[in-house]
C-alpha cells in the first residue's frame, strides 16, 4: 500500500521547469528537493493541483497555462520613469534586474525593458507572467 499525496501533506519534489520552446527557466537539479505543503499556495496553483494522488517515486509532466502559473501580463505593472530619477551608478541595459522600493517599503524586483534618452521603462511583472509552462516533477518524499 503506497501513500498518495493529499492536500495538506508536506512533500519534496525534484523538478525542471521549461517554457514551451524547451528552454529551462528553473530546476532543482544539483540542489535539495523543493519542500512545501500541498494546497497551501506556497507554489503556483497549476503545480499544487497536479500533486494529489502521486506516490513517492512517481514522475509526471505537467503543462500549466499562464493563468495557473504566474498570471497574465499586467500592462499597469510597466512604467516609464524619467532617466534623471535613476541614480547614475545603476546600469540601464535592457534585461537588467533592479530592486525598487514600493511606497510601503517593500522591495520589488523590476526589469529594465526599454531605454531611450528621456525615459527608462521598468516592468514589475514576474518574468514568467503571461507564459505557459511545463514542469517535469518527481515526487521524492511525503513528510
């Protein structure tokens, strides 16, 4: 009798996350497995719902649409700011990750997506927002 995962269990998984073009964006390879409580919202919804019923040693490939992953791209999370508002020592290449402070003092990662002479466009969307994902997961243990 093998134990099957149910909501509320603490599990550990090895995983490789890929975009639909096959490029890997995250993997637990060479690291400790990812441990979390199933159904608690600690991971993206599409993974949470894939785990119940799995047994230790099971492998599964899960395709997850963007709505059940990091959500749709929110155009309001993109903002053009005047260049002079950004300290001179901050690199402004497209693709640079910066930390901004929100008004309540939270650190918020943003990415430089456009630069011209007057403005810098920053995008606070999660880098995987709006993207459909695929995860190869292996259930390592149920705690």
